């Protein structure tokens, strides 16, 4: 990027840190300070940056508060997810135009600039001056005139030179170039390039950066696929059956906030990615079987199996925290599914005298397989965390094995395709538990979804979230 492409607004050359100046602002509420859709976006993005909060949970809460139109909700989702998705690319550009150390920029100021720049680059229907001006006004309310001047200078200078932006040299440092241009952490780009090669990695990163489709599973207790498709058509919502799950699932492309629709409120549908549904095909559940679902919240797996099992002997859904069990309880009421018994329990320690025909260990994972759905995850994960998740997964599986009847099955599934959480866990389990054998996934699923006896899904290959599942049989 040319060295002379910088803001020249007076006072903007000062670096930003801490509380700028002694400007005294009138005392008004946080909601007033961050009013409007773009204000809410800046507030939410700043919360993600400064805490352990996840974007999807913050958005869910914000959208449930009321006061936003359907158009506002769609824009809020688009901006927050878009900024997270393209954060590395946005920050590269902003660093080049910012006088001082961009990394020391106050969090709300940084996110105000990211928010405006995302609109300039990715939402052409929004007039550039509108995107820029609103960010300036929000920062003026929050931090005063000096910070607002910085935002104004940087963004207006970018707009003047938007066709002259240069990126890192592709050949000098391919990993860094790809990390910036396709907006993923360098450690992930390096890791996946070594594993898949440059071309495949670029395909994977590109899929991660796409706006994800929403996948709905039909609740057969209340409706049918035909009725749901008719409702979607009548409401002018594009939809299409899901490959391999055409009888039970439908893709929709324009439901900005599904939980606010009558379709969802009345329990006619629930959210379920195709990867989760396909993994549950390995349970081979039949009426009369007893089932234990560990780490069950939000209950998607349990409700799916309740439908498949029909008159199951007993279906127990377990989660560690009471708040998560309440989520499943609320879903039971919404969906009209009453056969599930809920219990609070730690999956690494939970015991019960009666063993089950099928035990599901849907273990916590890095979630690196679902970055299109949850783009903030890629910025919150570090490579050393994979070992932490792997140990937790082993602890859960070790305990889950004790809950399986002789002749029963144990299903292990995670939303990841990292070897430490998938194939290596499967190999470890078989070595440590000689009373179990691998029941090949190819017996239950199309061969193109399986490898080495495991279900292995990749976003850029199978058009689902990345996922892994293994079915283990216990000796009779």
C-alpha cells in the first residue's frame, strides 16, 4: 500500500489508547450511546473482542429484545457476522490507513471502522457516505470529537483510494497472503495448507467465508415437509430440499431470524445442520431401545432420536448446567415432544445403574468445522486448545463407555475435522477399550461421506458443516 495513502485530518496522527482527552460527555445509557443497527453491531462486536462471549449468543439476545424490524435484524446479522468473517482483511486495510499503532486502537473505535469498511467493501447497496457517517456519529457520542475525527479521516481516505489497496506479496509469504485475503488466522492457514495443500485450503477458506444457509428439520409431530415448503413459498422465502435428507430437511436462504417466525414459535421446525442429522444415522436407533444423550443441549440430537425411536423404552438427555437443561425443557414444550427425560449431570462423571442400548457422546470441540455458521470461533481458538478439547473428549468417552449395555452402541460425534479431535480419538478409544469394536460408518451412510470406518465431513467437499462420527459396538 503506498506510504502516502494516510489520513491528513488535523489531530488524527495521534495514536489512540485509553480514555482520550478530558472530554466530558453527558450521562446517557449504553443503549442510547449505541443506538441504531450499526450502533448495536459495534457494541456486540466490541463485547466479543473484550470477553469470552460468543457472537451467536449475543445476537440471539439482542434480536429477542424487540424494537428491530425484519430489515434491521437482517442488517445486524449481516454486519456482525460479516465483520467477524472478514476481520483479517479489514484490519489489514485499516492498518495501512491508520496513523499510529492500529493494534492499540480503542475497541469501539476499531469496530466502528471495521463496521463501516465492511459495508463499503461488501454491501454495495448501502451508500458509502451513510456507512461512514453513522460510524462517525456513534463514536462522537461514545468518545467525543477527537475520536470521531480519527474515524472520519481514516474512512474517508480509504474511500478515496479504495481501488488502490494492495495486499501482502503472494509469493514472498503465501501463508500470510492467504491469511489476509481469505481472512483466517495464520496458524489455521498453515495447518490446513500442510494437510490439504494450497488449492484445497483455499476452497475450504472460501466456503467458510460464505454466508451460510439455514437448515431446518421438519417436526413430524406437528407438520409435514409439504406444509412447511408451502409456508415458505407463501412468505416468499427461497427454499430447497437438503441433499441426502430430502424427506426431513430444507435449506432456506433468507430467514434472517428464524426464531421470530410463527413457523418456529409454533414448533413446526427446528434448526439442525445436515452433518448432525447424518451423524445420528449411525445410531441405528429402533423403537424400544433405551438412549442416553450426553452434553445434550440444545436438545437437537435428543429430539431427532425421539422421532426415530418412536416408543423408545427411555430417552435421557443430560447436560452439565441447569440453564442448559432449561433450554431443552423449553424446546420440549415448543416441539410437543414429551418422551425425553431431562437430567443434570457432568458427562465425565455421570453414572446410572441401568445401562443403555445407545449412548451418544456429542462432545464439546473446537468447532472448527462450522466457521461459516460461527465466524468468531476462528479468532477465539489457539492451536494449543486442540489438546485441551482432545483430553475432555477422552474423559467423556471413557465415562460414556461405562453406560453402554453389553451388545449396545456408543456414538462419538464432534463438529470438527481436526485429527486430534476425530480419527486420533477413535484410534485411542479402540486401543484403550478392547471390549469395543468399530462398527464401520459405511454400513449406515453413503461411502462418499466415510473414510476408514468413520463419518468424515468437510465443508468444501460435502456442503455441510465439518463433522466427524464414529460408532463403537460393545461386546455381548
